[in-house]
C-alpha cells in the first residue's frame, strides 16, 4: 500500500535550476571558464561539490580541494542571495495542487532534495507546511544516485520504501529511488527519466488521479 510520497525539490516543486545556472555562470565568467546550459543540464539533481567538479572537468581544470570549496561557496552565496526573488508564485504548475491533495487525503509527505538550501526555498514558496519530514543536502553524506536521502526520508516517515512513491526530475534521482527500492515517478523527457516506473512530461499532468490509476494495485 502506498502511504507516503517523497518529493525532490528543484525540477519537481519549483524550478531553481535557472537560479543555479545564473550563479554558476557568474562564477565561470569570473574564472574565465566555459559554461552553458548544456553543461548546466548535467548538474540536475547532483550536489554542489559534484557540480563544480563537472564544470572543472568540462574546462580541463584541476585545483586543490580548499580552492574548490572556496569557489563553490562563492557560487552558493550568489545563489542564496538570488533565492530572495522566489515567491509563492514560483511553484511549477500542478505542484501545489498535488501537495494540497495529498494533505487532504492524509498521505505522509517528505522532501528528498540534494540541496543544502532546501529549507530556504520552501520558506520562500511558503511550502514548509506541506511536509512532515524534510530531507535535504544536510541530512545525509552520500548524494544521488545513492539512495541515502530517500531512505532517510522514508525512515523519518516510518515507512518502508515499498510504501512510498518518489517524484524526481533527474536521471540520477530516479537511479537513487530505484536503488532504494522505491516506486518512482519521473518528471521530464523519456531520455532523462524514462527509467522511472511512470513518467509525466510536467507536474501538471501528475495529478493524484493519474498517479493512482498507474499504480492501481498499490492504492
Ligand atoms: C538541487 C539541484 C542541483 C544542485 C543541488 C544542490 O537538487 O538540482 O543542481 O546542485 O540541489 O544544491 P545546493 O547547492 O543548494 O546545496 P534537487 O535534489 O532539489 O533537485
Ligand atoms: Mg531535481
């Protein structure tokens, strides 16, 4: 039986990817590094430190660990400042409706995000109240594709993975959900999240009615 839902944040509840892009781009410009939307796409769902390593690899740059941390912190300061612009208008279409519906139907709901800034984003959206548990980049050491963040969220909800559905927009996020034994809903194109149990192009199509009709035997 499905009793819980675990949501990724960026790309599922709201689109912070654009703000991450702007902050990485500003850092890259300052460093004289190449950075574009295609490279940004590779950062979807992965941690801050994994992200800077992808950007450095793209530029054939290697630096000592302290410098890498310093640069990632610089990007983060820019990103965090830009979060002040996020408002309750910035839910992805359909996301708030689904969260509200899950609340009225009595499901347990958790966040399972790689971001260390997830709480700030939820506050800006006025979304904190939709979640029983917040699992974020501060909750576990190993980031996606490791299943740890989703296992953490399920444990806090006191539910086994088989009783939970994970919503994810990232390839590595679906990998993480599957590795943990969760049911999965992919949000995005086939080539990115086609390996999820079910897939919707956007959150708008991912209504509780649709999800229930796909996982019929589990409700
Ligand atoms: C998000 C973004 C990633 C970002 C990561 C870490 O993940 O998709 O691009 O690198 O968080 O963010 P921060 O630098 O704020 O800790 P998710 O899991 O919410 O999709
Ligand atoms: Mg995501």
